[in-house]
């Protein structure tokens, strides 16, 4: 499950649910929409160059798109459908080999673009109105979480990334700064329980970034670092019910 796209999609969904809990707007159809959107997007990115298998993934994505649109139409409004379509287009622009030029090829920009997409889901798609504080908390935190993956891939990346440009240690400093800024915003904006959950998550994330090295096993990143995005919700649930 860790090597599949299920785990990262689940963690992304839990990160969104954390903010839904914080805003008291938990809706099962919205949770399903978020998971389907993440899962379809990551499947597309991983398998787009796999020949015949890609056509199966494409059919799955078309069906997922129809289900997602139905979830929005029957549970939300046309405005939510437009938001979802914009986010889907942003995902296609990130990494689509049928395009002559896509975002992933831009040096240093990838981490911010991934953070932007996740932030728009958390602060715009799932809420009635755009929430700037949740946007910045999400953008900064997810951008920081992408940096360890750049450390992991620095010997195989074909474009310039932060570890290649400024070195591993300075990349970690940048990640610390992004997380710390995100944490400050959460302390001043989120409810007390939510900010405590995010504070604990930030400590765990600091530790995992500190020990991030190119020589680490793949599971260090695909499981432990990836889990950080789901930790705020998991910690919040533990605080509330245990």
C-alpha cells in the first residue's frame, strides 16, 4: 500500500479533513471527492508512460472524474465544480508528457507548485469561501515536506532542485523555516486543539527532516515523511476521543 498511490492520497485526504474538522464542516461526500481526486491524479502521474497500462489508468480516471462531478453536483453547487476543474487542470499542467512543456520541468518551482495544489484543496475547494490562513499553513507545510523527497532524488533528478543548488543542509534549513512560519500562522489562527495538534506534528516533521539523507531507504520518505501530512488529524482525534 505504501508503494501504491493509495497511501499518499490517504494522507492528503486526512490533511484536508483536519481543516474540515477545524472549520466544523465534515461531509462524507467531500472527503470521498478529495480522496478520488488525489488518487486519480497520482495514478496518472505515475503510470502515464507505461504504454497499455496507461490506457487502463486513463479509463479509471475518466470514471473517477464522472463520480467526482456527480458528488459535487448532488452535494454542492456549480461553483464547487469549477473549483474542482481548475485544480484538476493544475494537476495536469504539473506533469503531463503529452505537453511540450510542463511545470515539473521548471527548476526549483516543483515544491511550490505541489504546495499550491494541496493548499487550494484545503483552503478553497472544501470551504464555502477562500481561507487565506489555511492556504498559507498548507502551502508552507507541504512545500517543506516536498524538500526531503528532493534530497532523496538529488542523484537522479534531471533538473535543478534545492539540494542540488544549495546543498542538503541548507535545504533542511529552508524546510525548517517553512514549517516554523506555517506553525506560527496556525498558532495565531487555528483553534487551540488544532494548533496543539499542528505543533506536535511540526516537531515530528522537524525530526524527520533533520535525519533526511539521500542514503535513507525509500520507506523513510514514502512512509514516515509522507505520514506527516496526516498527523495533524490523527493527533487531533487522539486528543478529542482518548
